């Protein structure tokens, strides 16, 4: 089977070797012409031509000199022409780089060749365009991140500042002072959670989280997590139904999975209306364990399902539910780190279900740490 032809032009076509080859080719042509003339002269001498050998040699040397001069001139012309073309291509790249350094990430270098082939410069232009596109996207994400985080910090800080100002006035009763201090405490907890989530996501994205895989029972982990949400579910009069298969052993990082389950259950509690129901189930599925967290909340549209794992994105645009839009982003990063899968099934008005696929414990595995 023949290999497809590479559309790129090899680097040797623009290297000094090509100039030397041109010069040697022209000189070889010169030598060939001299040899042909010598043979012709010998043939003509055999037929009684009167031209002497000295005259023939003079003519041959003259032709050789002209050809040598022509080959040298041609080589110089080719050299300077290619140098001009290369410098022009480098200047195009320099100009685009200057615009990017000035903050213009919309710069793109169009193809310069009209034959559709890609030499080394065209490949470099493609890489440059890909780089500027990625930089542009990262810049937008960074600006959105700063805007969102400023908003998330502003709300609790404003609460703390306003209530502290009122407390300093000294015009409140003891009961009112206690109520205001409790609101300040809750706002500070919100700030602390926000900072903690941001730091955790940063560590996950920068690869600074060490995975420590051990074998543990899923039911024990879920029981501890559910206990932490008992008060919140009681206040909203939520019903919890669990269907956890007994003896399910996981081989993963228990602490990181605890963060995942806590965020998923927190999400379910947040978006499930009063007197609603939350279902948690887990069962073996081949070499993995299938864990489901489902609620009877408002559901998620198809458009929102593609964005719910983005940082600071909140499906509840009215912000009537408390949150900072970091929980599911953290869930996604942790699951990618643990090589676990997640799927979201939901329709508006019919609640949402988050389905996880987690590697099950295997006897062949050992409980040593992994990084």
C-alpha cells in the first residue's frame, strides 16, 4: 500500500545545500558542454577539418568561462530571491507576534502559498494560529473568572460590613446583636467555603493533588456524607431514599470521592423544593460501580447540561439558591483525576440524575498510594 504523499515541502528545499546543488549543477553542465565540444572536434578532425587543437581548446575554455559565470550569477540570484522570500515570511510572523504581545488575540496568519502545499512556514503559521486561539479563549475565561469571583466575594463582604456597622452603633438589643452576629458568622463561612473551593480547583487544575487510592466500603462513606446533610434536609422536609448494594468495595481516593458525593448531594438538596425527594443508589456494574444521585427538582435543560461543569456557571440564573457555581466544576476535575465517568440525565421539570462509574476494588490491586 502506497503512503499518501506529504503535502509539505522538505526543509532541504530552503537550506544552503540547495544553493550549493544549483551551483554544482551549473558547473556540471559546463563540463558536459566542454566534453561534448571536444568529442565533436575530434570527430571533425577525423574528417579533415582544418581547425587546430589549440583553437578548439580556446573555444572550449571560452564556453566554460561563460557557463561558469552564468552558473555563479544564477546561483546568486536564486540565493537572494529565496532569502528575500524567507525574510518576508519571518516578517509576517514577527508582525503577528507583535500584535499578540499588545493583547490582540484575534490575529490570524492566512496561508501564503497558493498551491495548497504546506512548507515549514505554513506549518508554523498554523501552529501560531492555534496558539493565539487558545490564548484568546484562556483570556476570556480569566476575565470571566475575575468578574465572577469579584461578584461572589462582594456579596458576603457587603453583608459583613453592613452588619458590623449596625453593631457598632450600639442601638441594638442583646437578641438583635446575637442575630446580626450569626449572620456575620454565616457570611464568613460562605467566604471561607468559597476560598477553599477556589484553592482546591486551582490545585486540581495544576496537578498538585496527590491521589491516594485505598479500598473502602461505599456504604460507610455515603452514611457519613448523608449524616452531614441531615439538618438541611429536615429544614426543607425532604425525603431521602437510598438503595445501596451491600459489600460494595471501591479502590479509589476516599477523601476526593467524599468531596464529589458531598457536592452532588448538596446540589440535590439545593434544587429540590420543600417536601421533595432525593434518591441515592449504588450497584455493581461489571468491573465498576454505578452510583446515582437523583432529585425531584426543577431539572436541567439540554443547553445547560453542556455548561453546568463550568466554573461559576449556575443553572439558577435568578440566584435564588445559594451557591457559587464551583461545586460541579470541582466534581468534574476530581473525577477526571480519578479516571471515573459521569453522566447527567435530566429534563426541565423532571429533576436531574447524576450517574457515576467508579472502578471497583479488585483483589489483585494493593492499597499502596499513587500520585
